[in-house]
């Protein structure tokens, strides 16, 4: 009986052509008035406007996060300005509370500044759109990426990748972060396999504890690797801190 009454009341405020998915989206997305069926058509209209709005119009505001959760690449709002976090370093001040020393870039002006967040400070994070792209090639200070579904190419500044640009390889899948349709930052996979271009030979008996040694990778980067690594080895690198993870044995092809 209650179900029949509910259907009757809904039919009075919603057209019969309205889909059930739209009805449920409206009830969960928009806060209703004191009575669940008062001005329900207004809620449907508002919700349709949100669905028809561009992504940037409804994604400029994010949830509050603590200062300790701020990471490199995040986009935050501070004093009405939108900033991208370029660097973030935790600092402990003796008996005082810990802080996060950050380097920020103003999205609109491009100006950089240094700031400090308390670890318990409420920061408004702005969520950006992320797209999976394919790396094609580097052209001077620019990098050409391709959208894998549409094959549309986009040219972005090499600075978006920061120091991680050295890991770019043909057809590598990368992530591009956009704010209001503008490229903000880009990132390579966390793990990348590189080939050792130069490595000092393994010397035995020097120390009882194995010591890491410096090796030169095929991308020109120098990293620390175990003493058994030799020239030609394929090693997996953590691109977040350029650290050695593991290695592979490459067998010759006959």
C-alpha cells in the first residue's frame, strides 16, 4: 500500500518519461527540503544543470585535507588563489608541532612561492582531472603526448614532468593532470625498467657488508645499485626517489 502511495505521489511531480536513474540521482545528489516531495521538480532541474555543466565548473572545490596529507602535484586553494604543490618536505621543530614546507606555483600567474602548512591545518584541496596519455616524442622543451582513445595529440611543457622526464620512453603510458582544461602536471609510472650503461666491476673482499655502488643508466641518470649489477643489466627503478628496486637478467638472442 505504501509503495502504491509513493508511486502516486511521484507521478504528480515527475513526468512519466523521467528515468529511474535520474530520480535516484536527484535524491542522492541534491539535499531535499523538509518534506521529501516538496519542490522535487526544482531538484530535478538543478541536477540537470549540474550534469550539463562543464567539468571545470563543478570540480573547482574539493574536500578539506590536513597539511600532513599534502603531496607533490596536489592542487590546493589558499586565500582565494589556486596553487599547485611543486615540493613538500616534512619538518619537525623540536617540541613544537611538525610542519610541511612547500613550494607552490600560482596556477593563473605562474609565480612560485614558499609556504608552510601545519600538519593539522585544514587545507582545501582542488581535485583535478586525470587522463592517461601515451608518450610520443620530445621536441626541444616540449613533449608530445597522444590520447590513446581518440589519437589526438597534445604538446605540453617538459617542465610538467619535472625531473621524471628523464624516464620517458616511446609508447610509455603517463598520467596528465588538468585543471580547468589546462595541463597542470604530468607523471611517469612509479616503476620503470632501465638498462645499465656503465657499472664498475664487482670487487670481492673489500667489506663484509655489501655496499651499493653508483651505476649509469641508459637515460643518463646515475643511481645506487647492489655490487653485483654489471653493464647491460636491466634494473627496475622507483621513479619517485630514483632508488633501485630489483633487476632482471637479459639473455642474449641467438
